[in-house]
C-alpha cells in the first residue's frame, strides 16, 4: 500500500497518509484564503482513519461551527481541515506532502468565492460550492 508523508515548515509536526486520496481539489473559499493567507489552496482528502500524526501533534482551532483547522504550534504552518460537512475525512494541504507533485488536483471547489484577479488555466471541473453539490460551473 502506498504511503505518503509530509510535514510542516519547521518539521515538528509530521504525518503519514496511507493509500490514495479520496480526491484532490483546489479550494477558493474565503475561509481557506484567510486561514492560509493565499488566494487558493489545494487539499488532498483522506479518510481520517488513514492519516496518522507521526511526530508532535498539531494544535487545533475551531475556525467556525463544525470546523477544526490544525496547524503547527511552533511555526504556524497550516496542516489540515476537518468539517462536519465531510464526516470521517481529513483534508491535508497538498503542498505539505514530501512529494506534492504526486497529488494532481481533479477539480476546483467554491469557485463562487474565487478572487476576480486569479485566473487558473486548466480544464478541471469547477464547482460553485463543493464537489458534492451541483454540477460543474460552465467555463
């Protein structure tokens, strides 16, 4: 079985994710933008049972009702997202994996909140909210 590893900026918080991710998506929502101070972020969604924190445990922050964001308590790097809207899943930041090239995104989510000046030139499906809600938006 494939295992991917990753870490925060300083290396204090580390994780291992077993198997292939359920999905990999670019997220454009305002909440993720504020949590990462970036215009877009990319997550790899895993079953929570397939992810293990292998070094220091991350700190957590309840960023909104039903949402827990985890981060390194030393360097502040964001590590994961867990929400009631995806029970049993943990969403890890693709860029924190040791080999982020191996995690190609398969869609964009929350594009209704995408910044007007950000133009991503790909042909991936785009969803107004999440990939679980509604058809892709027209290009």
